């Protein structure tokens, strides 16, 4: 596999839980992703690791000019240095000892040419040939990629000390991109959570995003997408700037961690099938635009990469070796992403002990799609976190909302000229007062109040677990949030890195029980749950129309998934659960729409009444004869 020895990567997890994952796993050839949302957190972790590894450290204060970009660059340079030094020490270790060098090769998948050569060397007798092969294997060892994630919609305009807005290049997302682009990393940036044309245009200012004379991309672009249409639109926009999408990273709309961006009823297997059938179309659509841009700029586009096609990976809810194989072998996926299970691998993630224990004990009913995010996007959550308890305590004390120490999610201007966060105390006090004054119905008022109070300071709380885990703050002083996918319910203890990797590759007995529902089955159930919420919230004919389209798409996806259930299962793949779940979810879906027919008819009648009233209010036009 190009530039990768493993068949999986570890995606971004919150702002803090994968913040130092490359330091932990990259020396073993495993790629992972760091969030760039919280540069203030990055600075605290940089100070810790510089002290731990005896590296020079100079504080970049919050008030420093272009401080956000500088903090991000400094952090990434530090991570790169530590990974490089660890890798060199690992490569210097001898073969045939039980050491980290042995672990590096043992973790590789059996399909890896490097692992096959390693096994060949192990069987050889001591000879010049074996020594030469050992030298070559050592030379070929390389670390996993140190990738970064930018949520493109988190792009607030920042202000100077006097409150005056700074220029556009200092916005959050652009500063984060500049911080990455100015680093010496040879890795990828993952653009997630939508499209930001201004940010994509800004990427053209950095030559590392274009191929050099050898055809190499120093900085690669990965797009996290929800469907093929989104991939095509975003990819074409970038291609017109000469920017290549190195990888399309598909994520389940609901069966994932963090923010959940539901599709319009299309389940993951349907989306993957479309990518499989139209994959060559992506490269064919983008290549002419890219070559035209290079020609306009007077650059040579290397012949060797003219037929390169983007990689396609998938993540969200994967839990067994059989599911991993299904995605790779049936749908032609290049690599799978495993996030939530690694929250229980201390060698891989930075999670505080109370939160890790909470995740070990979490059952399916403890994991839910919440409304806590100030972004107004559903957010996968677990009950009884430190963040939840802190938020509830403030409500009970009559002080709802957060002091908003970091202001990464400010966007609301209902009560202020300068955007504020809906999880802040400033917003919640004013919004609750407004609801009290304007909503006479007790039931409706309570519903609106609870919706306001649900919002939590996730931009601060998602990083606190890392600070606690590294001993930098006490749990009582730092409420912890975590955003696992529902898949975590089936993993119930701490695991070693080797255990989890062996589980992914099917080299040990499965770490999850055989009755765990297939990832496709679980996703279908989550989408029907989501439909129930949409029906409950439906208030207009336009929403009814969207619901009906959602229903049709979900019907088709369920039928497609059910057919997968009739295939032969891979080892450790509960394929039988698909048939059962799809039949159950189809029946649930129909029951939901049968139950809401009265509501839909009422909305239709109201719509017709409104149209009729509006028509009566329009004066008749007096037409002159032609």
C-alpha cells in the first residue's frame, strides 16, 4: 500500500485523546491524526513533552502575534522530532531479540511485503545474505504518518487586544492550516465537517501542497466526506486550484464518534458501493483541471503520477476483523479507520483514568446521540462524564453555562454584536430570560429551556482528559468530556497495543462477543432512531418532503444491506445479524410513518390553508389587452 505498511489508521478523537497518539504509535508504523482545534491545549502538552524528552521549550503566549499558527507549528515540530528520535533508536536495536524492533515487524499485517521478508530473514541461518537482508529491512522501516485534522467550519475571525478584528488570514482554520503548512512534516491534513472555499483557496499559498519535480507531495489533502457527490464537488473545486485530493475518507453518518453528520438516509454500504463503481471517475474528473493549473503556472506535472488515483478509506463503527475484511475485499477500500476501541488502549491514546473506567463499563444504553454541542450538530456521547456532572451542578447552583475560556465555538449573535458560544453563561442567561418572558406554555417553555441547558463547553472539556492523564491538572479542576462511538459498548477492558492490532488483523480470538451486531446492522438501527427524532421535530411541509425522501433512501439502503447478509461471512463477522436487524428496522420505519400520518395530514391541511389565505390577500391583476 502506497506510503503505508498497515491496513488501518487511528482517526482523530476529540481535541485531546489523540493529541499525542503519533508519539505513542508512529514509531511502530501506525498512522494517526491530531486535532488542531485547540492550540492552547497543544501548547500545554508541548511544554510537558519538551520537559519529558529534554527538548528546548520557549513559551508562545496567548497574546503572541500569529500565536495560533506558531503554537501549532511548534507542537508539530516537537512531535516530529520525538517520533524521529524514537524511530532511530528503534532501528538501532538488534534483530532476534524480544524488543520494540521485533514488535514493529510483528504488528504488520501478514500481507505486508516487509513482514514476509522479515519472516524469511528469521528462518535464515547466520550468513552475509541474512545480514544484508537485515540491513535492508532496517532501512525500509519508517514511522506512521503524523496527520492533522481541521474542522473547516470552525473558522472564527479573531481580534487584537483592543477588540479590532484581525485580517482574514488570522481566522482559526486558516491559522491552523498555516501552522501545519509551515511545519517540516511530510504528512496529511484532514479537512472535515463541510466545505470552506476560503480555506481551500488559502491552501494555494503553500507550495508543499503541490507536487515537486520528483512527483512527491510533501503535504497531502484528505477530505472527510459523507457521499460521492460531496467528494466530486469538493474534489473538483480543489482541482481547479491545482490541488489534489490524496484520499477520500468516508465516515458513517451516525455510527461514529464525535459530531454526527447524518446522510439523507443513505447507509454506509450504499455509499461505499457507489465509490467502488465510480472510483475511476474521480481521477478522470480532476486530472484535466490539475494539469491545466500546472500548465498555467508554468510547472511540469510529473508523467509518473498522471494516472494516480485518490485513495479511499472508511471509518465509523468497525469492530471486528471480519468487518475490516468486508470493507477492504468487498468494497475495495484501501484502509480502515479504528477510533473508539483505541480509547481503551493506554499505549495509544491520552485518556484519564476515570474516563477510561467509564468507557470500560459503558453499556449500549449509556451511549447516545446528544444535543450538547454548541455547533447544533448531534454529538455522540456517554452518560456520567465529568463534563455532564459539572454542567448539571452549575444548573443546580443557578449558574448555568460555561465561563467560555477558549471561545473556539463562538458563533451566536442573538444578543451581542460579537459572536458568543451557546454553551456560555453569557448566552444561556439571556436566552433563558427571553424564553421565560415570551413562552406562556409550561410544556413548551420547559422544552426550550432544556435545549438551552443541554449545551456544554466541549471545546474545553474534550481536552481536559489529556491534561489529567499526563498529571498536569487534577480531575476535580478539569471536567472531562469524551465522544466515543456506540461501538465502544462491546469493548470492556484495557487492551495492549499488540492485542488491539492483532484483533484488527484476526490473529487472536475476537475481543468482542459473537453476538455483537454487525456494524451495518447497528448503523441501520441508529438511522431509524434518527428518523423518529426527525418526525417528532417535523413542523412544515418542506420538512415532510425531506422526510419522505429520507424514507425512500433508507428503504433502498436497508434492502441493499439485507442482500449483504446473504453472503458468506468472514471470520468473526456476525453477518447473520444483518438479516434480522434489517427486517426489524424496515418494520420499525413503516410503523413510524404510519404513526405520523395524522401529523403529516395536519401539516398539509395547514399548508393549504396558508396558501389559500395568502392568495385571498393578493389583489387581482388588471391585465391590459395586447
